[in-house]
């Protein structure tokens, strides 16, 4: 073997297991495997799981909060406006340097696959995409990056964006994105959705849109996306991020829309760290929480994951590219504290995210790609509760990161 992990604690096993790896894949998982290997590591009974997947982040925007003017209102719209000034002056090197710091942080925290949205519009042109494409090349030994061409400034309201999106696909973007609520009218939002699907079909790519990132129930583009998905037969190939307005709808309409989402087999991504910060910001008490209906979606059998979304940008000044930290925030924000709910929270950045990225080689079983993280905890509840060190991070059967910590009482 190339690598053997000894004494690993798996989620569904009481007995410590060994994991044998060769040629980037898991060969066998069983107690006391009788193989020799070029390298062995001892997990010492610590939790060993498939590596994490971040299905929603903005690597072109990370780490800009300290070099732009402050977001005095703390709102989504002011955050977007502030970025206009920075985006118009992006350089490729600036994007790569800022984002590489986050990628390396994510890898140390056990993430080996990332889906990032990248702004495509007439303000920054294709410069953000050029930067993230270069980042993807420079970090290919550490992480797999999927790139979504994201029209944050709208398509109809930003003339020229539609052709830039097509050029972004020709340059190497992996998916087409959208933000249909950011148009001047519901009619324009429908046109926006149609254009996104047209481009998706033209280039045969999946769709990942920001949908209704607002706590205003007037915005109802999630239904538009579901209708278009069903009409085009684009099942399992569409992801809707944020969907904050879903929480603001009355229950009758929300249930109606969620049934459409289920029929369309749309994946849903919540980003509670950012949306708890932005939504309901100007409310008097009681303040709206701003995250989508996570529990109700899961109860309907809809695939739900979460993402880091933002790190030190105009939307969110915090973030550490640690999906266990986001898991803890999600558990609180969505009231997920029962044993089966904690299990589902842990599924979100692992198996649920793998479904969104449509990965066939993901998982902790023989034949799957050996992307594995050993966590300094004995169970998933403690992993979420403590956000402890990731002792070893393995990608394609190779150890790419490790963390050693020592803490002691001295008196």
C-alpha cells in the first residue's frame, strides 16, 4: 500500500478500523489489516471521515475588508456597492494572493474540494475569473476548485453581462450562476432565469444561483427557478443558494414552493454565518433570523448543504474557512440539536455537498478517492462542539496537511 491509517474511529463503527490506500484510492477498510505500506499513520481512535467540501464561497472577494471603506449600514446592498470600487481595480496577483491564503486555511481545516462563485460583470469584466483560474492552477496539488460564473450585478440591468458570461464559460468556468432577484422587476427576473438556463444548455453545465437573498417576501424567484428546472428537465443539476426569502413567506406559500423545489430536485445551500449577519439587520425587535427553512427542506427529502460563503469581505468580516465552525453556526441557527439532527448537520459539508458537486468518487469506502480527514475528537458531536484540530488531511492518498497542538494546565 501507499498509505495505511491505523486505529481510525469511523462514524458508524465502534471498533477501530484500518484504512488501506493505493494509487489515490481506498483499497480496504477493516480491523487490523495485514498490509505493509510506504507510510503509516496512527489515528489513535480519533474520528476519521471523508474530507470536507465547501460548496459555496467567493474566493475572488476574500480578505478585502481591511482595504475598503467600512460597511456602515451592515447591509447586503452597501456591501455590494463597496465592492464596485475594489472590483474595478482588481489585479490577478491580488486575487491569487488573497485567495491562496484562504485555500491553504481551508485545506488545514480538512477541505479538499471547493465550489467558488466568481463575479462576472461589466465592472470587473473577466479579471476576477482570470485570477481564480490562476489560483485553481497554482493550488491543484491541494484542492479541487469548481468555478461558477456569477452575475452579481444582474444580467438585464447590466447590459453586456450576458456575453461576458458566455465568454467566462469559454475561458474555463465550470458552472453558470445567477442572481435573479437583483433585477428591476419580476419580469426581468424571469428573463434572467431563462438566460442562465440557456447558457447552461449551450455549454452543458450545471447551474448554481444565488436566489432571493433577502428577508423581503416580495421576492419570489425561487419558484421561477423551480419552474424553469422542471420545464427544461434539468433535474439534479440546479442548486439554489441562500433562499432567505423562503423564511419570510407565509407557511402556505412556502410549502407550495418547497414542493416545487422537491419536484425539480433542486439542491439547497444555506449560508447562515453571512445571512445571520446581514438579514434582519435593520429590524426592530423581534429580529428576523434570515436563514432559509433548513429543517422543513430536509423533512421533505430535499438535499441541503451549507457553505462558508464569505471571509473578511464587505458582507462578513469574520470566517476562517473552517466548515466545522460553520456546522456549529448552522446547528444553532436551524435549531438542530437532537442526535439525528446533529448527524444531518455533519452530512451537510460531506455527503450532501458531494451530491451537489455530483461526485461519484466521494466517500469512505473501498474504490473511492482517498480524501480523508482525521479529527481530534471521538465523535461528530464533539467535532462540531469543539471545532478541534484536524490531525491529518489526506487528498488522493497523500498527506497534505497536519496539525499538532499541545495545551496543559501549569498550576
